[in-house]
C-alpha cells in the first residue's frame, strides 16, 4: 500500500496522533484507521531537477 512512491502532506493532525503513529507497531494499520480519510491532505509534487 505504501510503496507507490507518492508522498502526501496531511493537515490538522493533532500531535497526539503523530506520536501514536510513531509508537505504533503497524504504521500502515494506524494510518488506515486514524489518519487516511480522517484529515485533509494533498499530494506533494516532486521537484524537477
């Protein structure tokens, strides 16, 4: 799921959610249940070199 190479920026995520994500045994499961579709986000565009 997370190996698409795309990068997203999430907004309005509480600090507690960030800390819980970092401590989670399964980042993917935590992201799916607590972050994705729960907070506004945008896809980060890659810079051209």
